[in-house]
C-alpha cells in the first residue's frame, strides 16, 4: 500500500511559497540577519508585515539575489529553483 503525502501548504500560490521560504531563511541565524539587514526590516517589522505582498516579494528577491540561498531553499522545499523565481515575478505583476 502506498500512502501519498500532500503538503498542507499550497506551494502553487506565490505568497504561500514566499512564507514557506521565509521559514528556511529564518532557520539560520546568519542568513536571517542578512535578510533583515538587506531588507531594512526589524524582527517586529517583519512580524507586522508578514501579510503584505511587498514582504513576500522581498523574501523571494532575497533568495533570487544569491544563488546559494536560492538553491538551498529550493532543495529544502523540494521544488525547482525556477519556481521560486517565477513566484517572485508573479508577485511583481
């Protein structure tokens, strides 16, 4: 018998994908600090802006700007890195 596990997170939605990627970003203290430094956000500011499309776009832009992060996040999420880049473009429109 084969059990198919479907994630409860719909990663076809670019905003949900960005929030899932944020979990990967924040899992490493140095990477999390670099994200905050580059975006100008504070931890409180990030929490307050989690629902904003601009924040979702910033998360994906952060990943796309540094290939090792893009590849690492994609591997951790078991998705193609191109999906992260496409999600960023979807949020830009």
